[in-house]
C-alpha cells in the first residue's frame, strides 16, 4: 500500500513518514505500557514564598505567603492566597536632624480616665507619658515619648506592626477567546484595614497572538490609629482626637499583549487610578525651623491633598533566546501631586541546564518630588495648605541589583532563592539649607536587602 | 474588534482540486481554504488527522479520546494519524511515553504540513472522508466539543466507500 | 596628525525623558499600539507566530504571570519606599491552545 507522493509535494521527510504511516506501521511513539493512563496536567498549583526584608538601620520584615490556583474544569480556575507579615524597626519621623536633642511623642495606648498607669516604657526605648486629656473626655492617652539624639536623623524606633491579608479570585473562559475574572482582597493591620474587589475581561484575537485585557479595582481603606487621627498642621502633642478616616480608590488597567514572533512577547498597559480620602501618614511630622539658626521650633503633623490621580504606562518584553530568556520593562508614571517617575527593569534568565537557572536582575528608578514635599518649613513663612517631609515623596533615584537561583525538582515543581540589594539616593544637602541644616544630612541613603525563598509545586 | 476567523470550518459537499507542492489551492471553498492531502492509500477509509505538540495541554486530554475512537471505529475503516509539530523530537517522545497513542505518528517539525492545512489552533483535527476530501476541520479540543466531533465522524462513517 | 576622534558624551538618564529621545520613544510606542490594534482586528499576519509555533510561548519562563508572588512582593516593597505604584496587566501570551 504505497502512498503516491505525486499529489503531495511535501518535503522528502514528510513523504517518507506518510508512506510509513500508510503502511499501517505504528510509529515509534506507540508506548508499550498501554495499561497506564495518560498523565493529566496538574489541576492545582501551590506557590509559596518566604520574604526576609532588612533595611539598614530601619525596618525589618518577615513575610510568608501561600497562593493556590486550582483548575475546577477546563474553563474555570479558582485562586486564593494568604499572607502575613511582621514589621519591626525604625521609620523616619519626617523631622529634620538638629545639633540639639529633640523629643517625639506618639499615642501608645488609650485608657479610661482615672486608670492607674503601670507601664513606663514602650517599644524602641521610648518612655510612656500621660497626655493631659481634653476637658470632658472619658479616656486619656498614654503616649510613647522618644528622645532623638543630636545630629542623628530622627527615627521612631518603636515601629511595630503585624499584617494579615488574603485574596480570593475566579477566572472563567466564556468562549475560546473570551475570559472574565473577578476577585476580592482583604488586609488588616493594627491601625489600618483595606478591602477591595476587582473585575476584569480579556479577549484574544489573531489565533491567540493578540490579547486585549481590561480590569477595574475598587478599594476601600480605613485608617484608625490609636487615639484617633491627628489634626493636620497642628503642633505634635500625642493627643489625637480626629475621627477614623477612610480612603477610597478606583483603579482601571487596559492592556494589549502581543506575540511579536515565535520568540518575543510584548505587553503594553495603561493604568489610571483615582484616590479620594485620607492620604496622610498620621505618624509623620514636618519641622518648622528658625529662619536663621535652622533649629526646629515646632513639629507639625503633615497634610496631603485628599484627592490623587495617578497614571502609568508600562511596556514589558520577554524574549526567548536559544535557551535563555530576557525580560525587559519600562514604566512611566505621573500623578497630580507632581510626582513623575521612570522605572527600567531587566532580567536575564540564564538557563544553565534543563533543571536550573541563574537570573541576574537590575532595576533603575528615578522620581521627581511631589509639589507639596518640603524638607522643612520655615517660621514666619505662611504655612502651606499641604506639606509633607516624607522622603517617599521626594526627588531621588534608586538602583536594585539582584540574583536569583532556580532549581526544578520535578516536572511540576521548583525551588528558588532570590537575593536583592536596593539603594536609594536622595539629595541630603538641598540648596538653600538654613543654618545648622547645612551640616546635616537631610536625606540619608536608604539601603535594603531582600531574601526571597520560593517553592512552587503542582498536583 | 473583529474576531479573526471561524474556529470550526465545515466543508459541505466535495471539494476537489489538485495540490501542487506546498502551495495553497487557488480555489476558495465556500467557507475557507483547505488542502487535499493525497491519501490515496487510505481511499475508502475515514481519516482523522490530528495536529498535536508536547507543549499543548489540551492535546494531553485529547489523546485518550482519540485512542477510544480508534478502538471503537476501527472496524468501520477509520484511522487516526497524529502529526507532531514539536521542533524538538525528544519532547514529543517523552510526551508519548506518558500519554500513549494507539495511532501512527508523523513528525512535521518544520510545520510544512500544518501550514499546508492552514492549522488555525492547537490541537487541530481534520476529518477526511472516504473519497479523500477534507470535510471538517476544527481547532481546539475540549470536553464540550467531543460530542460534536464524534457526530461529524459518524456522518462520514455512514457514507459508503466509493 | 589631525585628531579625528569624536568626543563621546554619554547621555544622562534625565536626558532620555526629554526632547528627541522622548519623541522617538513616543513614536515607537505608537507604532506598537497601532501594529497590535491592526493585527488584533485580523488585519495582518506580520505580527505573531503560527499556532504550531507557540512552543516557546508555552514555556513557564515566558508566562506574564510566571512568578506571581515574587511580582506581588516586589510591587509591595517598592510601594513602601517609592511614590509610584503598579501599572501592569496579566493576560495573554502562553501556548495559545483552544
């Protein structure tokens, strides 16, 4: 039963193969062990990780996380995850360093009026003091008072927080090309709670070469610091009377993912975000300094606008070389607080063998300052409507250098270890610094080390 | 945005043209183009040509079903030919050792046959009737589609040999 | 002998945000968006890979959400120290099966 090749002018190899098939021979692919069923693709994937984070002289954190993704049937996937973290250490107060010692107070505990005070020290080496309650109050506040030594960048050493967060999501394919997804998330710290819901769709075109996706996310946060929230731009006093405050945020993302060719996958996405509500950091202050000596006279609670609109454009590429993969992305960001930033991120996955890889990583980041960022305010000058000395809103650039090692334990599991070093530089000697501030470093470099141990398996 | 191309291409009635080299037939069928593979050796048999690859998840699910079809309809002169499009033969053979195939496998690493058949998605199944003409072609495999594909197969099986 | 060497003056990162560099970046991005939109509407076969050539796209390392915990933790860590946030979508790519 010879196959007549004249009508099919395929390559000689294919012709020969067709002839062999026509002869009724079973090709080499026929397995002898026919009793074994096929190996099904795993329905459940578990992704777990442990993060150890250490900022030099600042905050340390440990954070385990587990995510599970389960294919219920060929069209639907359920995913959920839980994470917890524990943060301790020191965070900047926002105040400027001084040649003289300074005192900082923040609420520590609220107790009913008249209760005897038995505790004298709080975490981070601070002293517990009783804050005189306002008239008519039924409670009084115990505040933690810290002395900041001279010529040191003011930090609150008693920073301690625990957070627990979880999310649940669903993805459903409605047709071969159209999927919808939705999810909810929740996060709780001792003085902050966040909950959100998201919904998204994606449509494939062009034989799954192009995917258009869109998603919206709504988030509602509640800030409830001990003792209430401080009145913005008033003198720091540890006696906070303000109400619990909310923040609402809506985010929308649209993206196009395009298979450019067999080796190159590119994504372009645009996101828009609208935040409305309490944006202040209740624990952060801004110093008001003497116009001649530069010594801090007052410490005011910061104030940020209640509205913030953010936009970003993100361009990501994955290119598969012979065995290795390069990932390179660029993100531009802009908001109506005056912050503009650019991020460039490159990774090179060096597939050293079929089962292990090494992935060096470099990230470069630069941002401009928010309009209302000030290193300090000056006595005698009119207090602006918004002011913050949070260096997160300052002009700076940062580099990250990292290395990741990944080892495949089986066809469906991998262990990986990632080590990263982050270095943030801002201008510690801004032009026009007054008096003693000229000899102080108003923006010490922030250096952080990250260790991430990951284990993914499927069954 | 217009979605590119129908997923299930059906040819009603015989379409005959000659196939020269790997060039696509100039005759445009009522719905879409297709190529006749001269399977004169299979004349009288219903042929299911299945394009698959080791990296294709749904292919893993389709193999047991194809094996069942072979066992059930073999007596009615039905054959399945699996065409593998892996660039790396080792990967195909590893797939086959985990997921057995009770039908012959053809290796098409350059994708010449896939291009000739205008394969629109992975996996792709092409049903060829007893006269050697392509009658049904579908891209993708799912539990939901099994019934439809089997119905199409039974239609062709019911037709008498020429 | 005359020195024909041209002085090489490296551009600072800041310069890439302004002027001609920004214009050509904008042009490149517009071309990409246009190309993807045109191809998405089925208007071209220039961009993309044939369905049987999605072998590399199917690999784990090429997935846009290959390491979701890592990506999420990165976002969280950077957001705690920087003013910018998020911005990425996680859909598309993959083996293109079904």
